[in-house]
C-alpha cells in the first residue's frame, strides 16, 4: 500500500459526510461499516478496453458492486471459508465481511500494540494470504513482522514467522505470496513506519527489499521467528509493493509504487532465488489517483493489479489489455467464489466486487 495522505485530504474535503476512522488505535473505531445483502449496490464505472482480448476476460454486461463502505482505507483482501477478510489500516484492525451479514471487526488492534499513540497514518496490518494448509498469513506492517494465525480464533496468539534481517528489524512488510514448495516471498517498503520515509528514525534497514523465507509452511506453531534463513532477493526497488507468481511459478511479479510506477518480472531459479529482472510496464506518467499495488494472476497468466485509475489487467508479457476504472483509489484485490471468478477490490473507503470470465489462479499453486 502506498502513502495516500494528499489524496485522503482531498477526499475528506469533498466527502465530509462519509464515515471515517482515525489513525490511532486508542481512538474510537469506525462503526461496523458494511452491509447486509440488501445494502449491496451497483455503482457506475467504466471499462477501458485497450485490447480485443479483454472481451474474453470482462463480460460485456459486467457490473461493479459495492458490498461494504464507511472505512478510511482498506487493504489486503483474502477469501477465507465463506467470508472476505481485509485490513482497515488506519483503525489498526482486520475486518470480516460475510454475505448477508455485513462487516465486523475480527481483530483490533491488529498491528501496532504499543501504549503510546502510534504517530503515523498506518498502524495496522496490510497484505494477507493463505498457506497450503489454509492458515491466514499476514504482513504485519506497523508491527514490522510476518505473522500466521493457526486458527480463525482471533484470541489465540499468532506465530511470528520472521521479523528482522541480519539483526535489523523489517521496515513494514506490505504484501506476500507463498510458493508451492512452502517458501514465502514478501515486500518490505517503509509505508508502515510513522513518517513513511527512508530517513524515518525507526528505519534500521537501508534497503526496501523483497525477501524469501524458505520452509515457512513447516514453521512450527509458536516457534520463534526464523530470521536466520531469510534471503534478500531484490534490493534496488524504491518502493516494492504487490507480489504474485505466474502460473507454474516460472516468474515472480513485483510492482513498485513510487516515484516510478513500475511492474517488474523476475525469473525464479530452481533454488527459489531470482534472476533476469525485466520491466513489464512503466505507468509513471499516468497522473490518475493510484499506483501499482496489490496483484493477482488468473489461470491464463494475465495479471490483475491496482494501478492509476483502478484495476489494470495485463498480458503475461506486460501488454495492457484493459482497466476497470473504480470510483476510488485501489489498493489490492483477490479472487473468490467456488469458481474463483469473483474479483473483490479493496479501494480506499469501500470493498467492491465484479464478476469475470476467467478463474483466478489459486493463492498457493500445486507442485
């Protein structure tokens, strides 16, 4: 998730009646924003069809529905069982939305747990995914670690998988993805630090890296963080953010939010390390609200990503096929439903969904 302060100030000025939550965990949280089934509404939107192949992905009569709203900004959606879990970062909470029941707080605080006010805009957790055993794994963001919940009982303590590299604490892990061999890859920009800058007094690492934790799936519940086996794979991106594997895991995609808005592709070696960095697309000149952020891929290998103006859909070679112009700035997205053809979109104050024709790739691919 990239810094959103200027854009949020603009939205607050324009949309003063909207319910928001404050950025301190001791502040009064937003109401259990969301909706029962009767409150799901269809909202106006536009699809920019940039290539004829987009017609096989997005139905001609596609509808964009808003299923929950009233937040400040939301991130990290993941479908677990019969519900959508997502982070509401400023209120330091993880929310749960269930069709017909609406949204509720699943965990608060979710990230920063100090007694003093956090002092920054993003005290909560960020990206979330599932491992091959269905366990919720979370980028701790302001907590500066990677944690895994052994069950969906939020009162049970999570397992910290990693929290530092070579003795220095992470900046603020942002997004993450498992490989079929059980290793975990994640990005670590500084957006969860109080100032969100590289000169933040709390920042210990010089790089904003992409990391791999081998054998994360086999990490025993409650065991200490396995920092000794961490591998720093990428260290030349200024703000690494969204991350996803191609079908078959030949490639790892990583995007960069700022100052350059980039989508990168890396070849995955047999030992899990990366080589052959390739620029897939540069959207730096696109001035619409938003930047490269959360990513997923479908079974055909097409890439779905947050970007300027909404959701971008690329071919595996990085050719823009189309964009879903969402009414709010998009942070992340995920596929859901029994056929994985419902795309849920986390965008500033709301959760949206749209049906697509192609199934999303499973969060963890088969070996």
